[in-house]
């Protein structure tokens, strides 16, 4: 395959325009992330299927990779983003460590535990009354009005390259992998994995919630389509439209797209829990797709990305710990 062309995407590097997102950018992202994100393990799961354990990533999801790559490359001191939660958590963690001013725009129906953790980490939160499309528009408006850098949750070349390090690690740790299942929401992770696997024979399968199959419908139509807001249980995968950056990468490299129901997603999460893997529903989507494909004898060995582990219990524990740390700091200041 030829390298995909990204039309009307953001400049990749601060110094000069970048029209092509090349697989080499994933290697540059990996170097930038070295020592800042965890090289997560491949865990045994079912016969022929292993798990890429991004639920064990710092901040609880793969989102830290793209967020860190973008923040470090752009060297921004004020950032605005729109997020379903995990990207906001990742950016808020970075902002807290680096002293960055951060605003996170949330859509109606956003996970309240994720919103609480974002606020506890020190970020400003803004909630819109509509879905993801309205959220993204509001984030863009706030960034322009404040002179902040806009770092979207998926549709940015630096974010895609950072997420591509997930695929890079899988291919390095399991070079004989034949099928790689990847959840698809906004498409940053799927596009990143497609980019990292551009010249590898692995079969890349994107897995979407059946309630919002924006990539499957867009590819069938031959152009990006906007779907209505969704209430899928996979709250991190409610994106309504493929991105300008992500769509052509996915179009030119993905081998198949699978839609899974909310019932299948919850069943996959329960199965993972029985195997000691605490995945949130969004994090179990790729596993749900792999379980469905097992019925059709998809090539093995296979790997499914467990993209997040920000369960209600994990989120509340993290928020409580932050509150306790803040309280102790205040007590020390007053003593």
C-alpha cells in the first residue's frame, strides 16, 4: 500500500507544513514518549488471542500516548480539548505535571466519574448540551477565543502518531500476529495502528459500537458521514463523524470493520473481569469484536487492544486519592 495522504489536516510539526503522515512519525512519537508512557504487556487470554493491556497505562488508557506526543511536540502552555473523558484525564494529568492551563469540553451525558477526576486534576471543565459534534465545535471556539492550542482527542496528526505506538509495540512483541482488533471511536487509535502496520501483513480489524458505526457507514458511502448522537454503553466511542486526519488513513489500510452490540460489549467486559482484567465498556469493545470473529475462524495468533480501564471504582479511587493529597498539602501549609 502507498502511504495515505491526509487532506486538510493540522500541521504535524510546529516548524512548517506537513501534508503527509508517514509511518516514520510513529517512530518519532515512540522516541518522544520513551520514559513517559508505559510499554504495556501482551497478556494471555483465550486460545489464539492475547490482550494488549492499555488498561494498565498511566492515566488508565491509551489516550496518554497521543496526548503526551502532542503536548511535548507543540510545547503549549494553554490547551483546550473536547473529550469523552479518557483523553481529558490524560491531558489533565500532563497539565498538572507540566503546569499547563487546560480546559476540557464535555458532551451531554459524559461519564460523571471521568468529569470529576478531570476537575480533581485541576482542569477547567465545560459541558455542552449536545453530543460530540457540538462538543468539538465549542472546543474550537474556546481555543480560538483564548489563544490556546487545540488538541483534539483523535483528529490530529500528532495524536494519531502517538496512538500508533500501541500498534508498534504489538508488532515488536508479537511479530507473527495475524489479526489485530482495535476499537474505533473518533478513530485516533485505529488510524495510528493502521499507520504503524502500513507495511506489515497483519490483518487490522476496527471494532465499532453498533449504535454508532460511523466508519463503516462512511467507508460504504465513500465520504465521512455525521451520525446522530449515541448513547452506547461504550461512552468513549460516541464520536459522530470520522476525522479529517483519521478517515483517509483508516480507509486506505483497515481490512475489516465489525459492529458489536451493547450486550456484546458488556459480556466481553464481564469475561475480561473473570480473567482478572478490569476494563471499562469502551476498553472491552475490541475483545467483543474478537469474540464475534472467532466464530468465523479469523486468522490467529490475534491480539485485541484493551484500550481503557477507567471503571467507576478506579475513577472514584483516583479522585479520592487526589482529594486526600490536596487535603494533606493544605494541612502542611497551615501548620
